[in-house]
């Protein structure tokens, strides 16, 4: 087989932040960047809103009781051009490694506006893409503002090939996914929370649920793998699935705030981090339910052959029938007065 596309070594960090402490989490991030580079990784990936935390309290406590957590998160969230982000950029340049980092982003224009964001940083320390999650999911709407299409970009790099990413539930959005596939994506990064509770633990229906169908707790490991595998299969690309880890510190702080959440948090499935090939099959290492960094060596030349079967941006698409337009304008008050 001809070898004209790069071979990429990727590290996925299945890790917990120093809960709600941006300074310490950034310090930890820089250490993991250094560790991944030492292990010859070309790209290191961090989970959804890794800095400074995923807002799990919104799932397990009443909104009217969560003001203190929201205020703390707003205070600890990062500015895209702030000193914390510059420190991470400098670490990438120093260690000559690309990084994909999930973080809570605050606005220059509103002290209460927070986005679920991610950045792709080059091995020269440059921000190549800045994405804001298009639509918060379920209880996340109580915390994050909706994003825009400015980050729906596939970056054409020499070292990593063509890389794109989506955050958590965006990988269930067929139009968002196809907008990346249509740009020739070869490496797809997906990032996820540590757990995603949807029900309280119970052995029988509550009075309000008598006679109704009682749903199961959301299986985030199965769901996240299914979504990422589907994208890899349709795009004929490699996938990186990177989840966070809920450590005892985070669990105890939330339970102290909402004691009724203890049983729920102690019985949900912790996320997994793993890698998938262009057929949707698993490759490389996997980790789940503990902190650690896993690696995979991905040969992007394997993206070529499957395109013969189903090339959804080539011979297997009907552009005379289907037409998708994507608005990549960055939205916000700064654009309102231009």
C-alpha cells in the first residue's frame, strides 16, 4: 500500500481536573503535555471542559441551590486569550506537541456567560481552531450558553493530517458531523464528561411514574463509543474518544453540596477513553474507571481503501439532491456593532 499520509501517535488523557481550581488544573495539564511528548505522542487530548470541571452538580441538585457552584465556575473559567491559555500554548511549543483541550470559556463581555469550548493548539503553540459547543445538552443548558459554527473546521496539518473535533452530544448531530466529513476529515477527536447521570438510583417506580415506562440510567460508555464509531465508519477516519474521570474530591464536594446525590454518583458508569479505526473497530489502548493516559499509533493511510465502498463526500453522495450550508460566523456582542 502506498504510504503518503502521516502516521500519528495520539495520547488520550482519562483524567480528573483539580476540581474547580484552574491554576492547579493548568499546572496538571502542562505536566501531562510533557508526559505525552516524552512518550513520543504527536497529539495529546484532554476531556470535555477539563478545565476546571464538568458541571455535574447541574444533574443531581436543584437549579435554585446551585448558585454558588455557578459563581465559582464563572470565576474559574478561562478567557481564550488569557494567561492560562498562553501557558498551555507555551507548553505545546516547548514540548513540540499538538494538544486538544476542553475548557470552560468565559466572555469578555458578560461575567455570567460561559461556553463549553475546546481548542486545538499546534506544536508551535498556535491556536489552530477554537470551537464552542453548538448546543448544551439536557441539564447543561443551566450552565452553558449555545455556541456557533465558527469552530466547525477541519484543520489541515502536515503532522496530524486533517483533524476535526466535536464535543460530547454534538457527535449525535448528523449535520455537524457531516460538515466535518465534507472537509476531508482524517482524524476525529471526541471529548466527554466523567459520568452523565440521567436518573436517580431506584428499585421501583415512584408514585408519579406508576404506570409509566421507567427508563434506564444512561450508558455513557456504550453511547459514546457508538456515536464515535458511527462517525469513523461514515467518514472513513480514525477516532479519539477521550473521557474525564470523576475522582473522590469532585464526588465529595458535590455530595456535600447535595447529599441526596451520593447514591446516584456512586452507581453511574465512569467514562472510557479509547481509539477507533475507519471501520469503527477499536485499536490501541483503552482505560476506564481510573486516571491514566492511553496511546495509539494510527496510520492515516488506512482511511483510503474504505473510501472505495462508501465515500459520503465523493462518489457516494448526491450533491444535486442534498445541499448543506454552514454559517461559520463567530457570534457575540462584539460582532453586533461592527
